[in-house]
C-alpha cells in the first residue's frame, strides 16, 4: 500500500468544553511507532478516532488513504485493534470468543479454527484456549485482546496499553511479537504511558500532552539528557522475599520497599538490566504482575513542557 498507514490532518475532538485532542497532524508509515503520554494526554481519544468509534470535531484521519469515520467498515479490513478497555464476552471460552470474531470476519470451518489456533499460539495462550474469559487474570485477558487484533494479520495494528497487568514472560513475548510483526513492512501503533515499554521496541515516538502534539521523532535525541533518572519497577506475586534477596546480592537495586507479603517496589538506575533479571526469575511463575512507575517519562515531559514546549 503506497498511502501512509495513518495520516491525521488538523484532527481535533472536544467533549463539550473539554479538549480531548487538538489540531493533530501526523503521518505514520510502516514500522513500530510509540504513542506516548500520561493519562488524559489524548491517547485513547486518538485511538477511538483511528478506529471510527467517535466523530472528529474538526479535521480528519485516513487509514491507508481511506477517510475513517464511524460506520466506515472498509477500513477494518486493514487494521486490528486491541482496546484499552475490557470488552470480552465473559462467559465464552477464549477459543470460542476468537472463533466468533473469525466467523464475523468472513472465515468458516477449518479456516476459522486455523486462524484462532495460530493467534493463540503466537501470543502464548494455547494452553488457556478452553478457559472462560471471566476466569482469566488481567494479563491473560490482555493477551486475548492482542490475539484478537492479529487474528487476520492486518497491515496495521493499534495496541492500546497492551502490556498492562502482564507478567514478565508475557510482556517479553508480546514485545517480541510486535517486533516480528513490524519486520514485515507492517505498522504497529503502540500506546503507552510507560516509556520503557515503547523504548524496548522502537525509537520513533509521538508524544501527546493535554491533547496536543508535544514532540515527534527519535527518542535517542533526548535520551542521553535523562539517562540517569531513577526508575521503579513494582512486582506482585509469591516468594518475593527470595527474589529481593537475589537482586540485592547481585547489586541490581538502588532501593527496595516491601508492601505487605505480595508487593515489592524496586528502584534502579538500569531498568533494562533489572527487567531482564525479572524475566528470568519470573519464569517459574512467582511474579504475577509487573509494572513500572516510569520516572524517566516524567523527566521527558518536565523537560519538554518546561522548555521549548511552553
């Protein structure tokens, strides 16, 4: 496809007197692009506009050259969406939920089942195919949403905070999938409020702030200015005392705080190495969820908003 995967022109959306997005002009070709911003920055509004869930108040968005508006179903042939909200059919098994979507997309019989099996395998959920969605953890449900998005292997993926609630091995598998997907001339727009999640797979960022474009381009241009900011990872699970002892003995941490028996806050100046270590020690299932309080992202925003962005 010669047209850009995504093109927005003066894209704006208001909710009454509240500004959700204001005058956004961006063009996205292929590869992985990080959509970055804190809660309330306009990420979810942009995702809803890109998927035709809401009308633009002003301006427009095109998906591969086609104007996207509510009811423009043609564009859904070329995009897959993993929404931020939980919208599962709670009583369905994962395989049946995806099979329904495959059939709604025009597949039937063995072809539909093959699509479901392949999507579940790629996201590491084959062993949970017969589990009902209401019985799944948040991280497992997130992976089903990603499987839903890749079901028809569209040339454009829109992933809204896909890693929320995932354990370390699941995060790694999902990020590997995103890398693999983009290596075939396809496009992934990954929305996150956590810089490390985006930084791990791309250097091309779109940063939003209060509904406006704050910055666009390469993170590497500003990374060195903020590299020494402390970072925090929070893990929840079982046997965390042993994990803490191991990390302290290997000098991975600059600080550590226990919160009850099942929550551990880990401070570090090298988050990349710490997360690699957590992926290894979390492979046996002790770590149930991992989150990062991305102080590095706050530093980026403080620098941009306090400087040239004002």
